[in-house]
C-alpha cells in the first residue's frame, strides 16, 4: 500500500469518490468505537459492499498509508478522513423552511454530535413564526440574512417549496453563506464559488426501485 502525499487536501476527486470517503469515515468510526485497531481494504470493502481494489484506489486520494499484512491503522485513518472531509470542525448551520423536513432536521440531535450546529430555523409562514421547535424558535425568514452575516454561518439547508428555493438561496449567498444543501426539487443557479449539494429523496427511491426491478 503506497503512501500518496497531498498535504491533507482532496485532489481533483470525482464526486462518487467523495461520497465513498464519507462512508469510509462512518464505518471507521464504528470500528474505532468497537475498539478495533486495524482494518484491511477487504474489511472496509465488505462493510460497504465494494471491492478491495476500489477501496485502495479511493484511499490514494488521501495522505495516508497502510502497513503490509496489517492494513490501515484505525485511529490514524479516522483522523485523516475527518480532516479531509471537514468532520473535525464545528459547522454553523441554518435551515430555511419549517415544514415536515425542515422541522425534522432541526430536531435531529445527531447533527450536533457530528459537528453540524443548527443555529436557526426560518420560515415565511406567520402561523409558524414564533413557535418552538426543540431548542429553536422559528424565526421570520426575512431576518435570516442578518443572522447569517452576524454569526458567520457556514451552511444553509434549503427545505422550502421549489418556487421559493432560488430566492432563499440568493438570500443566503448575499449574506455570506459558504455552502448549501438543497432539498428542494429544483436546480439552483448560484456563483461558482458557492458549494451546492442536491439531495433528492424521490430520485434515490426511484433508483432503488429500478435496482429492485432489474435484479428480480
């Protein structure tokens, strides 16, 4: 297993590889919690339904190396993956949209444990503004840009109807947001220096049903 140096930063890596690196971190954290000290590429592959060669190729994108006949040292691999994926820092987050999805995100305690601190929940509905949602009070979305700017919020989650998504995204960008998780079923036209990840539950379900049909 050859070491590839890149000063702890991701190379020009395909999005699919980034997704797998995130999965590697999840399973490595589980191994670490179970007291496992070493894991082979085949061990990682088995846990994620991949091949050993895929794992080894993916890990050439990070500044880490394995030991012959022992594999990868768990605590070290965990630290490197956390650093590369930004999981070793605290990220300030706001959620736009206090509907079912937005409210569920605001109530999800796992976010804070993983370093994503949801600092505000916003909506335009007068019926919702002022209501408490877990530890948060739903705020008027018109006040969101000032809060983002003042608090230096890093990430915005858009959980509003598609028709309002672009406007909300523009508000976030103007206020200084660095990245957006887009849950709305629409494309966002944003500056190139803004990182955007689209999450589509329905698309994932359709991909799943396609796989079920083709394999049956």
